[in-house]
C-alpha cells in the first residue's frame, strides 16, 4: 500500500494542466511534426522516471465493500467494516457478523456510496471513519452522511460526474431500485491518465444507457441470483452478469454481494433462495462467446488487476 501512496506523492509534484498534457501525449498513436516528436520523447523520458501510475489494486472487504486503488487514490466503496449488519436493528429478521476482526483501512482519499441502505452506507462504520474524508454518494447516501457530520459531501444524480482534474472521473449511472420512487446509483470510475475504468453496480440492475461508455475494463457486479417468494429476484446475478459483459466488454469481472468471511442469521434466510454458481456463470459466458475473465477474490487480500493495453483505433 505504501507503494501506491509514494506514487501519488510523486505525481502531485506536477500541476493538473501538465498531467493532462502527459495524458494526451500518452494517448497519441503518431507524431505529425518534428516538434511533436521531440515533445513526445521528452514526456516519455519524464514518465519513465516516475513509478507507473497505471497499476490498479482491488481489495474485497466482504459483502459489498471494496477498497479500490486507482489513479493513485484510495477509495472506500460501500464500507461495512465494524459491528453486525442489520436492517432496522432487527436481528431476528437479518443479521450478519464477521468471523475475523478486521482493521479499518487507513489513508483513505474518498468514500463512495452507491445506496443509503445499511449494507452500503453502514452507520456504525461511517461513525468510525474520519468525518473529514470527502464522500460521494447517491442522494439518499449523501443525506445520511451529512446527518452523521461529514463535511465534504457530494450527492450525484444519474449522469452527473465528480472529477479530480486530469486524474480521476466518477460518473453516476442508474442503479438499483430500493423503493417505489428510489433508484440508487451505479458508478463508472475512470483513470484519466491511463484510460482504465471500473463499473460497479451491487444488485445487478444494469441500465442500457451504460453501453455508451463501453468498453469498461473491470466490472464489479453480483454473479449469483437471490430471490424472495412473491417478490421475485432481488439481486440479478447470472443473466445480469451476462448482459453487462455483452454491453461493456470488460477484460475482468469480479463478484460482489457475496458471502465472504461472514456468518448469517435471521428468518430472512429461511425464505431467501440463492441460484447459480461461478461455474455456471463461466458456462454461460462460454455459450455466449464472452471472453471476460471471471476472478474470485479472497476476502481482504489485495491484488493487482492486470489489464491488457488495448490498441488505439
């Protein structure tokens, strides 16, 4: 983790306009003038003197929680890190607990919340985190963290973008319905220097509008279906994963909303039905000629996402 922090500090020596210039030069596939050639060679030498910022790291923190390291930033996504997870403090209905005590990740640059429900915006966890950390969230999540005393809060409606100039862009897209009139957020995160990107939607509700942002390198989405009697599918895993893979053509897909190092109890478990597996998803990908690699992360193990450099067309 220190490596990424050191990289970020070295890049901060350069102004946003210079970083934007470097990004533009790196995306060029040809030089049209001798001056352009000299300029590009200078930038190439400059980049070689610095640690590569392209590296993307992900850490699955169980359930819907992730630590995303992209563009030199450490982003805590939908964190549930302390105390049990319950809805309305009703342990009889549903309760989940960690099998292994964990330390809260440090040096967080940003908190990103897709929904205002406890399994995405967990109040006990948010109370433990530094209230000075900037938060980006759906309107319902933003309302919650403001009530908890966070001071730098940005609510993103669908289609709105939060950006760190020339480094990172976070775009809100339509996500999961959580009530008759509430449609929460999914997100597309893009490293503006390298062009690498991540799409996240925690319940498998993928809006057709995301197709305009294809290709996206990494997709984090449920891969198992969860169903309730009379209600139907509440988490769209298998077919939702196939659909989003066709739309976004990711190199890598990772499951979320899965178990991890957790225990569950409550009456909800008696009626909740899970369908599908990672093997069945891979079979569906083969049947649909989808080349996306499906990776099963281990809880709390940081790993580098290795992406192929796509040719410029």
